[in-house]
């Protein structure tokens, strides 16, 4: 058979496959978001943080700084996104998950691990970010970000102690409602919503000691909860960075395997500066409530207890709620003496529901119509007593006096 009579046969690759990269990950995930290339700093690469990050990594979403000082221990692999026990045991959590994501997308620049405490890293790393997400489950970290890092939009997300609820606090694009304000309102919402009264309850029987140190304790939280919540967190995050609004959201897994969502309108706050302290007073749950209460009691004076939180490091006071005048109080046109009936029980309930994050701050009372907001002789005596009590607790003494036309005056003594 002569060679020139042979029929040529074309050879083609039957099933070509391209190596996975960020662009392909975005295409396969159907992600079309103007923040795809945003510089994102994520603080906390534990159970929820690592799985949240890997969800977005598989979307090819963002360019990341991963910040965490902890190392991988045996019990971490039950709920961490890394399952590479052989190579990641005792490795820094941020480095472990950064390697995993970068290898997945074949991109060494996709994420960078910072094996450091957030307080020790160069602030420019955070200030150069487009978005910062705190998943450290640390109030200290969240307060640090709120007070020290300005001009960058921030989020904070965490699970409740038993892993049935996911919380996401989202700053607005302009930073009008920083994380610390959202945190304090979040505690207030737990008080106002009976369905959330058990949100911060700890189950001691559900805790496990994994080593001999005093803090070597972990909780019994099933991986499926982390899978559900990390997915919700990733999806919510992508939506919220487009919306540019401040939000407080709580998702809960119910007994019938459904997820319910509670979202709360952000409250308005009044900001006062007194003796070097910044005092934030919630208009919705305090000022707008005590003003009509005063009117209902006229011509008598009335009052109650101030509930809120104190940040001594940043010298901030947040007043969010009140216990109204107990029924054994003395209310007269020129005299008010606050009673005690039921107060201890109400305070104990507040401490329990908010896990001691909201507490007794001080006292408020009203003045009669056409009277000023200055302290009377009796007010000065009461304030002196407040100062003595506050000094024992190591906190400022606070008194608020309410008068006509929604006007009020805050008195504060730092007891230093």
C-alpha cells in the first residue's frame, strides 16, 4: 500500500481541562460583584472564619490578609476548614488556610497570612484594606477596630456560645454606625426580644477540656451548624458590601432544621462629651421612652435606673435602656426617691440575658415643668452617694436629669 493513498486522520484532545484559577472560580460560581478584587482583611481564622474564607475563596472573591496568632490543634480539625492533619498540625491557622486557598486557585498572591496578634501588626495593613471582617469572637478586637481603624468599612460576625445562632454586625459605608455602637444595640435587642432571651446562654455540660490549661476548653458544636452558618455569612457578606447600609442580623437554626432571621433597624444615638468621656445615649430605647413617661407623671417628678455599658479604655459610656420608677418610689412635685421593689430581679435578668455586657450605670430623674436642669440640693446628696458606690465598682458615677422640651443634662464623675 502506497503512502500517498492513506487517508489523513486528525487527532484532537477529547476533553481539555484548564487549571483552576481565580477567573474560572468566579465563572463557575456565577459571581458578578464589583467588589471581586477588593482588598479584605479577615481577623480570626478559627471554625467560622476559616470556613467563611474558603467559601469566598472558591468564589475567587477578594485579595486577602488573614490575621490570626493561634495554631492548629487536634480538636480544631473537627470544625476548621483545613482537614490536612498531617501538614497543618501545630501550624499557624492563618498560614494553614492561606496555603490551602492559594494552592486551590494556583495563585500565591490570593491570600497572605499574618501570624500575629492584631494589636501588634502594622496599622497600615488594616488601613489599606477596602473591607475588614472580624471573626475573632473577641470584644477587644472589635472595639480596637471600631476605635483605631477609621475610614475602612468593617464587619463583625460570630456564633453564640452553643452554636445555634449566627450574628453579623455590618457598618454602613460612611461609618456613621461603628461596630461598638452596633454591638451595644445588639445586646439591647436581646433584652427586647423574648425569643432571643437564651441567645447568650452557656451550656456547661456541652463544654470539653482538650488540654490541661485553664483556658483549654472548647464547646460541642456540630460541623453541620458551621457549614450552614459559614454559607449564610459568605452570602450575606457579598450582598451587604453592595447595599452599603448598617445592619444587625441574627440567624437561628430551629429544631425543625429551618433557619430564621431577625434583622433590626439601627437606632439613633445622641452623643455627649463630659469630662473627657464620650457618652452615647440611645434615642429609640431611652430618650424617646423616658420623655413621655415624665409627661405621664407630671406634676410629680419621676425617674429610674440607667442601663448600658462602659468602655474604660476608650472612655466611652453607652446608655441604652432603663428600669422605670419602681412602684415603691416616692414621686412628688418637688421630690423623687427611687424605690427598690423588683429592681434586683430585673437587673439580674439583664445580666443573664446579655451575659453581663449590659449593667447598672446610674440614675435618672425628672424635674418639674419650668425648672432648670441644674442639680438641686437633694440631687447633690444623691450624686455624692452615686460617686461612692461607683468608686467601689471602678466606674464613673452617672446621673441624668430630664426637663422640658426633651432637654436633659448628664452629670458624670470619674471618681479618679
